[in-house]
C-alpha cells in the first residue's frame, strides 16, 4: 500500500498545504479581528503572484526576494480595499460583505487580465537546473523551500501578535471590540493594519504559489474556498487550528487525487468542508459556536 | 401547521383584495399590457435574444431573491439552474415524456436536491452558507461531468422545445414568469415571508419569538430551488443547446448581481435588475471594437480589451451600488417617477 508515489503525494500535500496555510491564516486574522470574511482573498493571492512575477522577470530580482515585494504591494492594495470598500459596509447587513467581495473579485480578475493577459505564467525559480542534494533521496527544491519560508513567516507572525503593541491591540479587538475601544485602542487603525497584514500573507502565498505552479488571472477563486475550508476544519479564529487544518487538508486532497484521480480534486475540498460543517460546525479546534 | 396554513391563505386573500384596489396594480397592468402587445412589432433578435432571457432571468433572480429574503445568500444557484436544465431535457429525451411535463419534473428534482442541500445549510450563518452552496455547485458539476456517459454534459446536446423559438416561446416564458413571480410575491407577502424577514434581520430574536427558524429557512430553500430549476429548464430551451457551462460560477453570481442592482428583498428588484443586466449583456459587446481602438494600446497583453473592461466596469458598478445605494436602483426610479408625477400635478393645478 505504501509506495514511493504515495509518499511523494504526501510530501506534495504538505507543500500544498503550506501555501494554503498562509492564505487561511490571513483570512482567519481578518475574520478574528474584524468579523469579516473577505471572499476576494484568493484574488489577492493571484495579484501577489503577478506582482512577484513582474518584479522577478522585469527587474530580474531573485524570486524569493520578490516575495517581500509582493507582500508589501498587496498590503498596500489591502489598505485601499479596506479603506474604500469594506469599511463602508462593515456592521451593516452581512450579505453586503459578500456582495462587496464579489465586486472586488470582478475588479481584480479583470484588472489582472488587462495588465497581464490570459496566458498562464510561472515565476522563474533561482533553483531551476540546480541539483542540491542533501542526503539520500532528498534534494532542496522549491517545495521544500516553500515549507521553510512559510514556517519563518508564521513564526514572525506569532511574535508580532504576542510581543508587540499592535499585536496586543489586535488580540484585544478580536475579543471585544467595544471594550478595547473604551481602553483607548484606535479600532480603525487596528482594522486597517489587520487587513493589510492579512493581505500581505495572501501576497506571500501568491508569490510561493507562482514559483511552484502555473497561474492565470482566474486561479483565485478555488484557493479562497480551500482556505475557507481550512479555517473551518481548524476552527474559526484559531491560528494553530489553521496550521493543522491546512496540513490535513493538503494531505487529504493530494492522497485523494492519488487514489481517485484529478477531476475529484475540487469536489473533495468541498465534500470535506461540508462533512466538517455538518459533524462539527465549530471546527476541530474551534472553541465557541459561531 | 393547518392553522398557520389557513392564516397564511387568509392573509394572502386580504393582500390580493387590497392590492387590486391600489394604484400600483394599474401600473403593473399597464406594464404587462406593453410587454404582451409590443413584441410582435419588434425584430426576432430582440424578442428571442433580449426579451426572452430577461423573463427567464427574472424568474431565476426572483428565486435567488426569495432565498436571500430569509438571510441566506447562495453563491451556488447555478447548480439548480443546471439541474433544472439538464434533468428536464434528459427526461424528455430519454423517457420520451412531453417537454412541458419534463420541465416540471426537472424543477421538482431541483427542489428535492435543494431540500437535501438546505438540510445542511439551514444551520449555517451567512458566510458559511455562501461557501457551502458554492461548494455544492462544484460537487454537482463534478458529478454531472463524471456521469458523462449518461448525462452527455461535457459535449452537450440540443434540448427538446415545448414551443417554437421566437414569439411563441416568448409568450410561454412570459406566462411562466408572471405566474412564478406572482407565486413568489404571494409567499413573500404571507406569514411565511414575514418569518423570512424576521430571520434575515435577527435570527436569534426570531427564534425567541417562537419562529422555527430551521423550518422556515428550509421552506425558503425548497421554494427558491424549485423556481431556479424552472428557470433552468426554460433557459436550456432558450439557448437550444445545453452544456456543462450552465454550471459556471458566472450563473451563480448573476442572480445576486441582478438582485443587488435592482433592489434586494423587493419583488420588482430582480425584474429590474434582470432587465438592466440582460440589456447590458446584449448591447454592450457592440462597443468592444470602439473600446479596443480607444484604449487597446495601453493594455498590450490582451487581444481584445472589450470583455475584461466591461466586466471590470460591472464589478465597479456592483461596488458603487452596494456602498452608495444599498437598496438598488429601484428607489431611484421610484423617486424619479414621483418627482415627475408631482411636477405634472403642479402643472395641472396652475
């Protein structure tokens, strides 16, 4: 039963999961602090991939340094999005947030088509053509590096949330926004920062996605849903939950593809999501019911 | 249950009597007369490519609107459009049943699947429901494509028609649209519709005053998916050739956009929204070449800037409507109408 191919599928699953963990964590932070679900989050991933692609090909920057550029640029876009769209509808009907996200999806996807065209792209990796073997059967490749980068980003995120003042303010706001407002937290600033942070994570995951996979302007929709599945599996608002959920999800998807075939890839994502929602609506690590 | 039914029927009867005396009634009567009398004088293209889709999408958008009026925003309604379309066509072809009966059987099956999906969805809040309905639509399209030997979904096939395309089909769609929208109107104005509204505003409070929220949300699902299936059956006939692309997310987002632009939660909103979007879709492509000549040189990456630029505009339009006119364009039309009427009255009194 256990074949090298299956192990390969598992490893792929972990790498795959890592990219989704970044995306899901961003979505989760925004949800935790702002109680807002940004359905256009996957489109930020797509924009991040294109920005990294442009920086890497036009300016010849190392693809892994381009990740930082993508994070910064997508964070700026995130600030604009929060300021001009979501802030206007926050606290009104929940359906309005879904409508705004849908409008943003249309805007981002078509802006990407206009700027970069329909052609599938891939960010040229600096590791291309290199054979860096470390021990038997193991070699450094983009997937392994992606796992390392995701770990680094998650550790820095953890430090940001636990050790800095803005992190404290974010945690306070996520618990009770009115009380933290009374304690002198500038809620609007926290919201902008949170959205920019979530967007930056999406930008980073986009750059990693672009190094490993082909991408085109329409790739954003499925990652959003998968990230959503992951935070539901892991539990809303829980970052460790998102990490474990992401790993579980990546592995489940890739082994399922291995056993059942590629056409089921996306349907499996949803089947998993629906099963979790039916059996345990609060997620595996979720604390309180939503 | 019996008592509530009698009460709802009573309230429906009262509403009809009141309504038939109101001015709105005559307005609608006049609009209907125009819609019935005008088409024979229009070109075949306008009737079958613009007016008929408008009616079908008015049913489809109204079904979405009914579900949204209970606070449940579906992002996977294309699943029911597709089920209605495919099943009614398949039944008619494989079992040799008259297409009109197949149309109803397709809608019933869509409604049955809507019931099953609703069972999982009624416990979920806005975002989860949106995701899960989207998820179900992906699962259903996967099933339809996997069972290609039976469904023929990937290659597609011509659909059997109830009546000829053109004017006869237009009048049939009109009859279906009028009956369906009236039915949904009556539901939304009845006690059931009141429960939907209460659930939409605050589910917890609705529960506290004794509304069985799960039951009513499920009712919304069943009614909405029935009419979405009906619209799907008609749509499959109007485009003549059904194909797996009917499950495209585009068709899931379409009714949402129509409702938001026309006015969510109102009966006229989806109709106006459908009229606006279908008109845009049928007439705007004609400016593609002009657009390309105008700004094509700025965006060298695309061969034709028309379609993405138009969709981008649609997205911006949606954002502007949601942020600045959350009730859609209907209040604007009403205001203009009242303004015109008042100024007309002043003219007379002078």
